């Protein structure tokens, strides 16, 4: 039985995302649904502690799905949070470009994060 490698799975994951999820990656004006979530959620990297901080305290909907992935390794983290701030330890992740995907109700937002260590 032949298995798929991780980059193929990552590309398949990206292809399953709604088309409007890619607006901030390619530039242009993001759709209204993405703007709502991007204004209420905060995502930033605390590089000194290798922590990715995701603040959902202002998100209107409960049960926000959080995904962290990159093209080389696929999905590295998946969680569901309820209007709170949490951090994800990314010290085990190699340096590179990562994507954080948030989905709350019908709103979807993707943000690029670069780990440089």
C-alpha cells in the first residue's frame, strides 16, 4: 500500500480551504467575512520564548477552530478554543514559514508567521 508524503497532504489541505481564505496571502482587499475575524483575533509570535500567541477574547463566535500548518510538514496543530487567549509552544518546530488558520462560524482568517530561530 502506497502512502502519501506530508507535502502532498499539506497541498491537499490548502486546496480544501475556501477561496476567500487566501486573500491576505495574495494581496488585494479581503472579503468582509475575513475582515471581521482579522479585526477581532490577534496572532503574534513571542520569539524569545518560542510561543505563538493566539488571542480570541474579542471573537464574536464561540468554538473557534485553530490550525497551524506549513507546506513541508502539513498540519502541526489543531485545536478548538472558546473566546480566550492561549499560546502554542512551537520550540520543536523548525525555522520556516507557518500559517495559522482560524475558523469561527462562517468567518475564516489565515495569517503567515515566520519562525526564524
